[in-house]
C-alpha cells in the first residue's frame, strides 16, 4: 500500500510529526533543496547583487530580471509534463524522468553562468539565465506534482513545510554561501560551487520512488491538444466560472507585496552601506532560518485552524512586514535595523508560503497535478515579477522609503477578494 492510499491521519501536531517520519518527507526535503538552490542565482537577489557589484545601474538590473520569466510561464509546457515521460530517460517514470532532465539543465546553466562577464556585455548572461530558468521552472513544476501525488491531501501542509525546509537551505547556500564565496574567492568560484551542489537532488531523483498514477476520474483525450485544454476546463468545471476566476485572481495577488520588492532588495542592502558579507550573514543566513521557522509555523497553523483564517493572517503579515524596511532606510548601515527588518520579512514570507502552498494544493485535480499547480504558482508570481522588472524606475523616481510604503498598500485588492471568497472557500484541511 502506498502512502497516498494508507488510511493514516495527518491532522494536527501529531500528524505533522508522523508526516516527517515518512520517506516522502525526506525526499521532499532534498527535492526542495534542488528547487531553492538555483532561484536566487538566476532569478533574484544573488544575481541582482552580482550585477550591482560589477557596476550595472538599477534600471538595467530590473530589466535583466525579466529574463527569468520562464518561472512565471511554466504552466505553458506543464501539460506535456503531465502527459508524457521525458525521452531518453523515460524508464525512470513520468515524474522522475522530467526531474532528472531539468536538474541536469539547471546544473549546466549555473556552470555556464560562472564564466560570463556581465560588465563586458549582458547578452551571454541573459541567454544562460533563459536556459537555467527554463530548466529550473520545469524542475519546480515536477517537484510540486510529485509532492501532491506522493501523499494524501491531509498531509500536504506538513510536506509543504518539509519541502520548504529543503528549499530554504538551498536559499541559504545560494544566498549566504554564494555571497561569502564571491566576497573572498570571486563570482566564478561561487557559481561553480553552486552548480556542484545540484548533484544532491540529482542523486535523490535516481533513488526515490515514482508516484503511483491516480485513477482517471474523468474522460481524458489522449491527443496532444487534449493535454493542454483538459486541465484548464477541469479547474473551471470543478469550481464554476466566477469562483474559478476569483481564485485565480486571489492567488495572483496574494504575495504581490513581497514579490514586488524582491529585485530591489539586494541593491537596497548595498546602497544602505552593507558589504556582501553582511548581506550573506543577515539576509541569506539569519533571514532564511527565520523563513524556515515561519514555514513550520504556517504548517502547524493550517493544521490547527484551517485555511481561511491563516490566509488572512499571512496576507496582512506579508504586507506589513514590508514597512519594516523603513527601519533600514532611515538607519543606513545599522545592523540592528537590518536584523529587525529581515526578521519580520522572512518570518511572514515563510508563514505565507506554506499557507499558500497548502491552499493551492487543495485546489488541484490529481489527474492534472503539474499543469493546474504550475498555473497557480505562475499566477502567484506573475504580477509582482513584472512590476519588479520596472521597480528600479520607481525607486529612482522617488525613494526606497516611498517604494516600501507603496508595496505595503498593494495588499488591499487581496483583502477585498478574500472578503468575497470567505464564505465560498471550503476549509479542506479540516473537511
């Protein structure tokens, strides 16, 4: 009997501890590590810090960040992941074959990025960011599908926390580890070291088990085009058009306040007078552990109180934590302000991440796991990513303080949608 079939309760604190004892929990930690490791290096703060360090202006940094747009568009090719195994390594199974191919792609992209010289021209860097972000986005889609299919819905909050543990450890190494290496050994050594760490998730993929495919509950077309339209039509059929559109909009806006400031955070730390070593210690080491604590707190809170109230708490927390950066803006170079701001920011980021992952997992049809979840994740990042691309213009036209205040006010549409959704959201974690 598989874990997904076993009549085991995963509710409450005892359920979370039970879920951590399963082989799936350990697997998710390693696969989460593989998903978290490349993100900062190709789509967020470590890359933007590297570009600022070699002298690029904020406008260029913001625009270059758009090269990682594949992370936002992974739902486009996710139907192929749901429908087919990856050629050449199809013997591994539908999920593991895509995992291996994408992890090898990430490793190659990071290796190539080690040797680019953005100060001499950004074209090679942009091209390899495109390659690495495509592979990284594919890896994320498969890992999410694997997590949902390997365990029952009642265990998803716990496995989301386990996945987040690995993901955040990957962020620590790609953030603090890469910045420390860049400070003392240079960016080439930093990126080569990160590429070598991808061996851990690759080995995990080779030894973990393939999830059992669910029984098909609806009639599925087996042609190429049916693989694309059926996941979308299934989502709208299950929820109704109005509720489905509201859920998609809600997911898209939920983490907007956090997403919109992501690109500018690395340059902001440097402009506030902190060294790369300071940033590594506070943001990429201390802050990430705060995020891990927030993730586990979110998993416990969902198990204890259900989705609805925790969605409200997390949305407010993410928005208000942006205001903590005003401490840094008005106290440049002060480490106490850095620690205070990063404590609030990462604690609520981790909390909201687990709550949102568990909520989105409950919305997916297991016949179309990769496609539907990839669509939800892409929507969760899409609005903030595009605004992040022009965030450098906003900062240069106003100030960092104004930017942080504006980012906090963007939670208002999310709260209005949540009011409408409140009586319509079934607390599936307690159902």
